[in-house]
C-alpha cells in the first residue's frame, strides 16, 4: 500500500477527479462566450493570461488520472525530496506529488497559484488529504512568487499553469535543477517555444512527448 492508495487520500482524489470530469471549462459562461480563436490567442498570450485564467477560476483544470499517477511514480522512483510546481489549481497534482514525498520519507512541494479562491480550495484539499505539512502554497503571479527563496536543488518541476509562461518559469528554476532532474509539462503542445527549448539537446535536456498531453524532460547538464 502507498499513501496514494490509502485513506484519506484515495477517496479524496476519487471525489476530486469526478468533480473535475463533470465540469468542462467550456461549460463556463465566461469561457463559452469566447470564440475558439480567441481562447487560443489568450492561452498563448504572455500579457493577458491573468484575465484568461481568472475566467477559469471555477474549473479544476486538473491533470488526468494517468498523469497524476505518472507524477507520483516519477517523484517516488527518483527519490525526489524537493518539487516545484507551477499551477496547483484545486491541488490534485500537488496531492500526488506530496504523496510521493511522504512515501520517500519527507520533503517539500513548493507550488504556486494566482487565483485566491483556488489557493483556499487547494489548501483545504491538502489538509483533508493529510499532506499539508509537506506543501508550501505561494499565492500570486508565479513569475514573482517563484523568482526567489527556492531550494538550492530541485529534483522535479511540474509545469501546469499558463502555457505561454512555461519557458519563463523554466528559466527561473533552471539553475536549480540537479543533473537528472525531471520536468513534466502538461499540455505542452500549447507552448511551442517551450517545446523548442527542451527538445534541443544543446540546451541540456533530453525530452519526449509522453501519452497524449505530457512532455517529459530530463535535465542532463
């Protein structure tokens, strides 16, 4: 048995996934009013992301069940002790990462979220899951909250916030990634600039698409 498959975390995650699956972001009136072209433009904008994701404050925007399990397995098998996450939303991915740290013997997840209502909800879920002691939630724009006071060494980085900012967040964390650190980017196809960076071996990464919606990268230098 693992923290991931035991109570209180297992039933909590099942409930959260069911809630996330029941509400499509496109069902929200604030989002449904936008054309597909406008949604895609806002998603890739580096200046209007706060407005766009503010419209999505009631949507979980969660990783898939498969990606959640992948996160646990990667953090667990690599012996990760320090994880940085860009975009916690309701905390589903954070719960998987913190569960791995618990089973690794401890550590810290530093996660970020700019939407106050999501920060409050994520914190409640972390308390309910019994993992709040392993997680530091930084509220505000991640370009500021993740720009300082980070550990000297980061074992795993999860990118799951505004897609246009993936390259910028990577640059903030890059100097702290240990050789062999893993970077997981959810929905990375929406960030062509990020993919170009991690797929070029000259930048110190090995990278490959994984499943349908994840880019998995290894820091090699």
